[in-house]
C-alpha cells in the first residue's frame, strides 16, 4: 500500500489530513460536530487524485476536507504493476467540550461504501 513520506498506515493518513484541515468558520460558529468520509486515489507515481466526498454532515466541512486531501504530500511511489489504490478516510470534526464522537460504526462504513460503489459504477 502507498504510504506518506513520513511512513505509517491509514491512521497516519487520517492524521495528516486533519493537520491540514481548517475548520470552516460557519461550522465553528454553529458548533457543528460530525464526520466526513472522503475518497481519493493514489496513482503508482504517488500522486493523489480523484478526490471527492462520499458522505458529509455539512457541505462546507466536506469541501474543507477535499482541500486538505489535495494538500497532502506525494505518497511514496510504488510499483506500477499494482495500479491505483483507492482510500476512503473518515475525518471527524469535533469542537473541544462538545459530545464525544466515537470511531465510525460498521453501519457508517457500510453506507459510505455503498455510496462509493454507486458513484464508481455510474462514472464511464
């Protein structure tokens, strides 16, 4: 699997996205907390591409996550014979002092996966 230059797995990719994330001002004023599922593809060259939101609790938060994913550094290149690798990452928005948002449930992952499959089947 491709990994960031700093190494690590999926948890490190989510952490890198959250480090580059800017909480949208309107969501901050509204004290909005929730989760955004973002999908992106990593080419064998290490370039991230095809970034889109699979599921978002607010549109502005989804757009903020897309911007953060586009600012990720190039992933470590991998062998071209393996092709592109698609990631779906759950990004949590939470304001300190607000209710705790636990890890994504199987149901949330299932909904995001079904939506992603519908999207991929609809594109030519």
